[in-house]
C-alpha cells in the first residue's frame, strides 16, 4: 500500500512477517524512512516503488524480500538497499508474457545496493500466440538528459530471468534477460559482484529456442556515453535455449558500447548487524586482505561522491561522527576484523546510522562497502 503521507521523516518502520506472506505492493513517495524486516521468516512484499525522494533525505531498505520487482524513480536523495532478495514479476500468459526486471533504477542520483541477490522475472508461454516471453533483466539503470542516475553495487549477485517456452517459430522472442544493463549516461560502480545473463527459453520448432542473456550490457545513447567502473567482479552470459529441432546461442559475458573502467584493486566486504534493541550486541564484520588497516566513516546521512583515486564511492555525508574516519583494527591472517559493542540506551524511539568502510593496504586506501544499522528502543 502507499505509505501514509502524514508519516514523519526519519521514522524507523519495523516490518514483522505477515501471517500469510507476502504483503501487498508498497509505494514510498518522498519520505526519509528506514524500512527494515524484523523477524523470521523474511518479510515479503509483492513489489516496492520508491519515488521523488528530495535532496538531503535518506531512505534505507533492509532485510525485505521483494517478489514482484523494485523500482526507484526520480530520487534526488540517498536510497540504500541492503540484504534484500529481489525478483522481478513473471510474465502473464494471457497478457504480457515477458518477465519484469528485478530492480529498475531511473533518474535517481544517489543509490547504493549492498549484498543483494537480484533476479529478473521469468518469461512464460503466451497462451494466444504460443511465443515465449523474454526473461526480465536483473537490474536496469537509465538516465535522462537532465538527470544522471548514479548507482553502486557491492557484493551483489544479479541474474537475468529465463525466457519462456515457445511453440511458434519466433526467434528472439524468448531470449534470457540481461544480468545488468546501464544506459544513457548512467554512472555505475560494480564491486565484488557477479552478473549473469538469463537462460534462453526452450522451444519446439525450427527457430523457437531463445538466446542466453548478456551478463553486463553498457549502452551508449542520448544524452551520451555511460561510465561504468568495475572492481573484482565476474560477468557471464546465459545458457542457450534448447529443443527439437532448435538451438539458441549462449549469451556474451559483456556487451559494451559505452565507457568502462576496470579498477585494479581487490573487492572488500563489510556488514553490520541490524535491527538491534537497546542492550543487544552490535557486530561489525570487515573482510579485506591480511594486514589491512580498517576504518569506517559514520554518519546519519547518505551521500554519493565517486573517487577514482580510492577506487570507490564516498557514500556518507558530513557531519560525521568524530569528524574523521574511525579506526577499527588490523585484519588478521584470515583477512577479517570483527568488532562488537552493546547498543546504548537511546533518547529516541529509533535511529539508523550509515557506516562506510575504508581499507588501507600499505599506503593505498580503498573505499569499501557500506552498511546501515538500525537501533530501536527495547520497548519495540
């Protein structure tokens, strides 16, 4: 359902598992909220749309399972998505047989996606034409002439949906979805991720089998060339559809028409536990290289500044806690730093903090993933 227009900005919304999941579709329009799943099994929504978030506002979505696609549109503020399995809607046999994208991002200037598994919806057989529908893309990022989308994905798995089964000779109608698509001057940073094209749909008939989807597709287009930066990520084409007597073609790992820059540094991992009540123990887990020094910037607000010198994106805004990055320790032989502390008594019902990891290898600093911790009063 549509979020209450009277809901105050900055509110933490704990969402408990429903008696009969999933919850209905939700729309959040220009609200600085934290939406966090609280409990087991995972909380499911049929779809989630976030739109028109104004500059200076931050919205965090964590631990929600989206089963019919997520859409971000016209957001000038900071949108953060963490630990969310997202699947696009499957095609509908009597209407549009194409699967929907898992995550659609358009005209949103400050988006970070952390440790999410994103899958395009499956195409299905059209019950009228007997063609197979296209598999939905895993993640689509697009922009306009006046608004450039800026997105970072850390430690995500993105997969295109499978094409639908085709009975008619309709080559190309049931191809697998793209893993990750960036188009029209969108700026995308991909670190520690895997993007795989969807399998082509199977079929019967001379040309009824679909082709596998592309792992990463970067398209040029008005208003200009996109810029994609890649760090320690893997791309793989989808498998070919099969049948008798047809055979599709496997998808390409990458199809690039825009600008792509490969960073040489390693990917890093970082996660903070959430949500937590007063008195519970907060755990921060950092993963880098043995001997790395680990820091984090801590803020109440998100931001987005691409810094190629540090091979990453500065995802918090000032002011920050302590006016500097906080040192958390040196990675052990397994490349990890683990930090725990009790959640203090709060003066407010709930609060969300943004933590951005920084890893120092020798004299070189790397900006790593972010995590978003929500602390709430023990009464909730």
